[in-house]
């Protein structure tokens, strides 16, 4: 219940960079998708993250428009879209950059992404 009250269990967009800092402060595990509206692969990533957010309520799943977040992209060294920033205890521990870790294909499975997030320890994966 506490997780759900903090926005876990759903995949949602946050409006600004300032919101990012607030969101990661209040949750132990956060996956944040830095996206761009015009990038087709971001829509593919959205589809998988929507499924995983419902399945892994222990983790908060967010998306942030990279074009509206120049400070954060610079600070986190995000150069490629889509990028997932994997945050544990308020610190960015790992990144999933593009689809390289996911088989380098547009039709990777949700399970592949789930496995990758599990490797980073940002979700409970068995």
C-alpha cells in the first residue's frame, strides 16, 4: 500500500527535472525512461515498461522527456535515446542505453528487459 501511495504500480510521465529529484528521493528503486516523442524506439520501450510497472510494484517506473530535461541529461551523461536510468537509494547505479543490452533488436521481449533490470538489482527478479 505504501508503494502504491508513492506512485508505484503504474508507468507515468513526470513533468519536469525538479520532479525527478523528488520522485527518486521517496522510493528505493526507480526506473526512469528518458525519451523523445519522435523516437519510435521509445514507444517500444513504453510498451514493455507499462507491463513491468504493474508486475513490479517494488519499483517506481517513470518517464521524462529528454528534450525538456537538458540539465538532467547533461548531469547523467545521457547521449542516446531511449535510455533508462536505474536508480537505487537516490543514486543512479546503471543505465540501459538503447537496445544493445536487449539483443540489439526492436522485437526484444518484456522478459529480456525484466532480466536486464533484475541484473541491475532495481527489480526483484527470480
